C-alpha cells in the first residue's frame, strides 16, 4: 500500500524485520523479509537476535544475519543490521559489528528506539567505526532530537540519521544558517 502511494515519489520504502527484540526465529525473519520485499520494500532493517548474542550463540547470530542479508542481496535490497547498542556491552557491540561485516551487511544501525535509554551515542558510533571497514555504512538512530546532535553524528562520519524529529532538526538547521549569514554580514 505504501509503495503504491509513493510510486511517483523519490522516497524509498523500508521495513523492519524481527522487531523489537530480534527474538523471532530466522525462518520468521526470512518470511517477514520476503513479504516486505514483495510489498515493495527497497531496504530492510533487521534486528539481530539480541538474546542469542548476549548468550554468546555466535554461530546462530551469524546465520541469522547472513540469511537476511543474502535474501536482500538477491533482490537488490539494502540490508541494515540493527545491533541495539544500548542493550549490549562494548565487547558485544564489536562482536555484532564483526558478524554483520562477515555477513556482508550494507549498514550497521545503532538502535531501534524500543529499549528505554537505548539511544545512539557518540561513544557507540565511534566504537562501531573502529570495528568495521569503511565500505560498511553506519546509521545512527534513536534519541536524536536536535540539529546539533545530528550534526555531531554527521561529523563523525555516519551515513544516515534515524529520527522522529526531522522537521524540528531541519527548522533548527535553517535557523542556524540564518544566524550564521546575519553574523557574517
């Protein structure tokens, strides 16, 4: 339905699978991914199996990510792997990044925004950047409410920002530019 309404727009349809905890089976994520792609999704955000990662079930998590990335790749769809940084230790964040890289994911995404206090942080983005090669993209998402916050992440090198405050951020950006122009005159 969304894809049909947006057919004449330059907006890309994205769907999430395994939301919110990544706790569904890999088969369920595959089904959700197929359904989303058939409905016109051009990007898939998959939530990793957070509980399995926290229990050090590395082979399971890798297979889970590989299954969705492979399905996305075979359909020319971008796959973003949501690692839910606020629920993980720094070591687990590094492992999640390594698994996503091994699975050939296109993006690492910080958070779903579902967990209380699970917000994108500068520290987590820096850790992600240190853990992945430069061809893997980063999406900072959850808790980004201001232009200054967004700018900080962009200056760190993130490729995308996920926010529910886009209108507010763009208004702040416009105000910031207006102030800069009036100060330079």
